[in-house]
């Protein structure tokens, strides 16, 4: 039996649990208090893994998880600050390149930057002219604020429907430089815009998407006029949404 510690946000928490089950690993996941409370118990019940809530921000839980892993001498799995994790999320870009002849722009939810860094790295290598647009909630846009400042900054985050992108960024995050150099534009959206985007996907496509997916769609909808006649991708990055949150968008 292998043991490991991880800090995870939103959808990545559930995927970590499933992966641990496949390899018969004993996994403890630490989450910040800004993650939807209902998801903790549901994810743990479905997978038989352990969820520990520590701190009120994902950056705090990440630091604590690293410390626990070091003390226990077990591997630590970052939700974004790891080259292999970034590469794994970048496979979304590979899928896009295989399925489409070209893309003018791609809208990507931006928290710690793993998804954006991975997807942008691949798409820019095959389609250099593709615009990569990072999207964050106004209530928690730490990476965008960091890019504006030219360094990783510590900013408080307010509650947001997009718990998968919420919280701070580790000071040595490898994703910062990738997002800074590969991102073409950055957009922040309000909670009402996120809610409306989530509702739109439910009503139009009969899909339940999480807040982070709503962020990317909301950013596109705000700027849709500029993309008329263009090929645009909005990455709906997950559906791990708390039932109470989902009801609030209906």
C-alpha cells in the first residue's frame, strides 16, 4: 500500500481519489474552506478516501499538505504546481488539435494555472496565432493580479461559485511564468455572470457544470461580439458541482 498527501481544488479532488483507488494508494486530500462543503463528504463517500479541511484558502491548505507529506515522508501531489500535472491537463489541448483544423481563441478557467499552462503550451506549439484567454472570477483572481504585478502576490479571495479556481497561488508556482507568457488576454467575471452561464448550459445543453466552467463561458459571453465569425473554444472544465450550488443557479 502506497501513501500520499495532496491539496486539491474542485474537480481535481475527485480525480485524485479515483486515481488513488486504481493504484490501491492511501490518499489524504487537504482542501481549503473555500471549497464547497457538500463536495467533501460526497467525494470521500464515493471513493473511500480521506478529506481534511484546513484553512480558509487553498494556498494555506497546499502549504499545510506539503508539510504533512514531508513529515510523513510520502509524496505530495499538487493540483497545479507540478510539471507532470500540467502536462496531464495539457492533453485537452492535444484533443482540440486532433479534432479541429484550427482555433482562433480558447477561453480557459484560471486558478492556479495548471489547465491554462498545459493547454496553452500545446496549442501555441501547433497554432501560434491562437488567442489564449484566461478567465477568473472577480472574487478570486489571484493569478491575474499576479501577472499584472509581474510576480506572485498574496491577495484575499471572496466567496465564489468557482471554488475550483478559488484561492491563492504558491509562491514558487511554475505555472505563473507559463500563464504570463502564453496568455494573450485575461478576463474577470462577476458571480451573477457565472451563475447565468451555468444556468445557460443547463437549459441549452442539459449539462450540470461547475462554477469554473461557468467562468470560462461567462467570459466568452461578455466578449462574444468580438468573436463573431471566428472559431472559438470554451473549455467546460468539469461538472463536480455541489447540488446546493446547482440549485441556486436554476
